[in-house]
C-alpha cells in the first residue's frame, strides 16, 4: 500500500529509494511509520535508479560491491531532490558519506540467510547453488567443498524463480527480504548463524538524512530502535576497520547480551578453504567493532589471507 497523499497544509517529506519491489516496500514501511508518528507530515517517494540496478548482468564485486545500490540514492538527498533516504543497511558502504547522517535504524528483521530449493544437507554431491555474494560462497564452500556456484543477480522475484530451474539445486537469499515480501512460505531452510554468518547490516533498514537538518533528524528519532542501531554501528565499525579495499569475504553479526553486545566476525578466502572467526563482548559498539576486526586480522591471521590489504586513502566501500 502506498503512503497516503499529502493534504493541503501538510509538511511533505521526500524519501529517496531504489525502484525494486523490495526497496519500494521498505520505503513505504518507513513512510507509514513517519505518518503514524507525526500525522501532519506526508511522505512522497523519490525513486532513483542506481548503478547496481542498471548493470544487472555483472557480478557485484566486478562493478564495485558495496555502494552500487546506494550512491545515487544518497546523492538525491545531498543535492536536495529528497529529504531522506532508506536503504537495506547491508548495501551501505562502511563509512558514512560526508554530509549525511545515519538518523534511524527501525526494528531489525531476521538477519539470517535462507535456502530456497533444497536443504543444505539434501544438496547432492557437486550440487549447484546460486548466489551473488562472495561471503555466502566462501562459507558454503568451507562446509561443502564439492558444491558448484553460479552467479545470482536481479530482483527477489527473479532470484526466487531461479530455484525452480533444473540447472540449480538451491538459491541463497536474505531471509528478511522474503519476510517483507510475504514469501516466508518459500523458504526451504533458514541457515543458523553458526553455519552462515550474515553480512553486516543484513535484515536492517538504514534511514539517512542531511547532517544539520535538525527537523528531519528529530522526526526520524521517533523511528529509531536503540538496540538495532547499536548492533548496526558495531557491525559497520568492524567492516570499516577490516579495510575499505579488502576483497576477501567478510561477515559480521552482533546480538544484545547482558546489557551490552556480542559481536561475531568472520574473514575467509574466496574459495572457503581458509576461514577465521572471532567474537567478543562489549558495551561501546564502535570500540567493539574495531576490537573484533583487529582480533580477526592480527590474532587470528586474517591479514595473511590472499586479497586482504590496508584501506585506501579516501575509500568508502
């Protein structure tokens, strides 16, 4: 259901979003939450086509990975075409863009990955799994070195439909995306985090606005879930500390424990033969993320994995 149209005298906020069915659904959810919190405000969607949407047949790591689904949406806020933007938090670069602020993180959805088609234990020897994420390939290959992987791009409908293709045994997608689209019944298996550690921010929404826009910042504070926000800060801090130019598969997932957080982190080689894990507890999410990253790199040997490198000056990916 679209957000209600503005009535005469209402303050109108323009919300930038990608145009995929899932992105529009997420944007409408945020719009309705704003309208519920402040009935005198109406929200209009500003649909933006991103580089990731234009180059749908190329692997994400070839066209830039993180940022390809967010850069143009963020630009719409920076240049004044929109007042705020909503993203799948996992698509955001690990460093916030100058001029923007992460204003709100609504209650988080399920962070786990899901298989559609067959359960992991039921995949045949040499089974074919479709996924566009190096993180997913590496973790599955570590458990099942016999598996074969094929690239997966396109919107959720395209991805889910591929599971019926005889050439593919299973498709891996984010469980929260299926939940939001009302497709939970299509899940064959939700993978435990011990089997598949999620991508940083998976299952969460991130709402950004211009730094210094106190009116919008105050409004979005009504939507913010403190626990979900702290969890996301920890995961993004780990990602940033690992390094902006890192090309190895990375995973990060934090959970609230005893008034603080426990952050689980993972680095792997692309083929999944090397996989290092670490987890630590802490109260300061930023400090915790940096500490887990350094543990992975320095104490667990993650910096020795081929493809790892220190962050480039000015990198935000």
